[in-house]
C-alpha cells in the first residue's frame, strides 16, 4: 500500500548531489517548515504566524489574538547546555564532544548496570518537534503522561524563543500546566532522542553514570549535534560520562536490569570492522550483564532496532510483534521463538505474548513504514503505548492491560510519528532515579 503522509525528518538538510541541490532545496522548502530552521520565529507576530501555518492555534483564538497573548507571555525558565564540536565540512564530529556546563568528570571504564524501565525514573527526555507541527500534539500527550507519572519531562529545544512558543502551545492550545517540565536549550539535529541520548545506569556503588555510543548512522544527514547531545545532557545532570567505542542506538538495547541484555543483529551490521566477539566484548565493557539475547531485525526497515519487535513487560514477560505481515513474518516468528526457547539471565522461562502487527505501507512510494505496538515506554507505573488510529489499537491496548495489570495504560497517537520510523519509545529516553 502506498500513502502520501507527512514525513517527520529534516529533508531540507539531506545531502544530495550538487547538480540537483538547488531543485531539492526549493522543493523541500516549499513543502516543509525548513524556513523556520533558517529563521526561527522570534517575535510574537512571527510566532503567531507559525502557529497559524502549522494548525496549532488555541481554540477560539485567531492569529491577532495569539500575537497579543504572546506579547504578555514570559519565556519559561530554562537550563542551557553548550556543545563544543570539532567537525568536518559535512558536519560530522571528529572527536568526542564535551559539554560546557558544570564540572562533570569522566567516568572510569567500568561497566554500568542498565536498569529496566520499570525501575523508578527521575525524568524522561524528549526533543520537541519544532519543525514538525503534526507531532506537537503527540509530544504534548507524552509530556502530560510523563509528568502525570511523577517524572520530570526534560524537553530539549533549539533556543529560548522555541521554548516560549512550545510552552505557549502547551498551556494555551493543550490546556496544560508546566509544573514538572524542565526546558533545556540544547540544539540537536533531529527528534529521535532515544537513539542519540546517553545510556544512563548505575555503577557498583549505586551512583549514576552515563555512556555515549558513537552516533552516526545516517550518511546523508548531519548528526554532529545529536552525537554531542550525550555529553551535554550528562553534564547538565552532573553525571560522570564517557564516550564508548561502539556504534549503536538506544532503540536497539533493552535491559531487564537483572543481567539480561537484548539487541537485534543490527548491532553487528553497525560495526562491520569488528567481529561478533569484539562487538560483544564492547557491550560488556559498557554494561554489566550476564546474558545477551540477539533477535533478527526486520527486512527493509531502516533502523534495525529491537524495540520494533520486542517490549519487556517485566523480567519474565515479553511482548512481541505477531508474525502476521508479509515479508517479515519469518523474522518475527524467529524473534518470538527465541524467547520461547531461551530463559533470562536468572534461568527463568519467558511468558511470550503476541501483539497485533499493523500492515506496512510505503510513504510516498519510497519510505517503508513498519508500525509497532512494542515501541512503548514504561514510566513509574504507567505505560505509554503508541496507537495509529486503526482497529488494531483496541486489541493492542487490551493485551497491554492483561500483561501489565498493575500499570495504567496510556495510548499515545503516533500516526504521524510512525512515518519517521518509530513511536513513543523512539521519541523518549529515560533518566533513572538517583
């Protein structure tokens, strides 16, 4: 099936051959919000125009009323983080970036215990989708659900002006209170913070520390600011930090916090110069675990991440995508079989529950979109589950309620986000409680 939906990706930043670059820039600027990247809205009039253009106006207010309201709207208090990134002409970081705030010391090369998501969380970090108006409602719903779960929402924005506009939208259009929201001025290249944020866990003495993988999976897009976010965010939270000598993304790592680590085979593909033994050795240098479970990755799915196949409900219960779709049914069946046949690190067998798998489609006939209900976030007694506005949503939510009866199941509309390759889990990253 072919669809023509919104694409939540910075197409205007894509590197293209020089002979088609003028055409590409003209097209992307005509059909995206690239101009806001070049000239961010800074005045009340410009902000009101942006909200109008994006269909984000509060109910009952026109652009003039919004302009007047913004004139009396104060910028929210915000933290800030700087990035000193030495980069080449194509925007790639040439050395591990360092943050410019605070006095965080590098952490010794000792592995950290990566906690399970059902352990207490202090905060969840999100990158506000300033250039993607169709995702503003999605992020507002996630922020509200996170704060309602007694976790802080750490919201990254490129500038204080964007913090003002996002805060105005949340309070006036969405009717939200901003208690529990921490605004962080930290420019990034994109919104998929799960993949470039640092892994944060516990050292042997119980204190927290952060590890940052090398983040450069996309040859055609700049990623230096995303790669630099790890050190900056760790520094802002006074977390010891070290850069890791492995390429992987956060969406390809699940942990039960008790010795089991789950990845897809994509982790080997991300590091083609290393043997499987070397990759697994690097995992052990970063994380304290006893058992590694490796699943297949989906065919023609661009991320290769395990969070599109599997979700841990608890240390003995795993939710998997059912093998009911064309092309990838065999790989999904193998993933489920692995958990039916393999115990966790404690030697306990898994209870395997299958979630419905929505049919894939091609967005604009080019981008394969694989929607998954496993792409969910557990936070302090709640589970934020992606939904897509289809009949399967009700069944998936019912399975979550049966599998996790002690949790509040919160649906989050990810219909637009799915076109960027992910859902709730991909758009968030957790900060464990200290």
